[in-house]
């Protein structure tokens, strides 16, 4: 699917499911990684992740288009267009759009690994989600050296 076909598809879905025309631009954005699409508030354009179409097909991609069109039409109407707003949730349910897009293969999920560091001088403990460079960082209380005392996973 090229940009022109995407534009026509978005315009057709807008008229068919929302009863309103889509008068702005729809395009693929290859830089999108963690999202299926994006509504741009300032320009009112829509951007879509082409990998969602490649991996999951047209049916799932149409659900993403509906999701972004919900943002578009509600914002232009001056209603609640954000994910948590009642107007958005109701319109999304009415049109059959997806609440979340599926994760792409190879996409890493946030790790539930937790690191526990202990100061060798005063015994203060630090719990961190990211690894700490022990050559660079010291205890914030006494400036003593830190050691990795435990690494565990949280449910």
C-alpha cells in the first residue's frame, strides 16, 4: 500500500464509520516503533506505522485507523479526544477501533528486573530498575563505594 492508497482508505473509513469527511493528510511514518499510529494535534494529520500493516494485515490496520480517527474527529469537535476521556472510549467502542495495537515481533517489553545496591561504608540500600556504573556512582549519603548486593525479578 502506498501513501495515496492509505489516504483514500482513511477517507473512506472516516465517511463510512464516522459519517464525517477526513480533510487532512494520512501518511506512513517508518520511524514509529512502539505505536500503531499517531494523531498530530497541530496539523490534524495522521501517521501510521507500516509494520503493523505488514505483520498483522489489513483488518488490524483498519482498527488502528479507526482509533486515530477517533482522536481526530473528537479533537475537531472540541470533545474529549484523549485515551482516558469518556467521549473517546465511547466512540472507539461504537466504531470498533482497537484500544491498543499489537506488539510487533522482536519488540522488547519493559524488564521486571530490579537491582539492589548497598553502600559498603554506611549500609544504605538503593533499589534501581537500571544498572548503575559502580565506577562512576557512589553513595549519596556518605560518598562510600556501592556494590551490587542482589538482582531479582518483580512479578
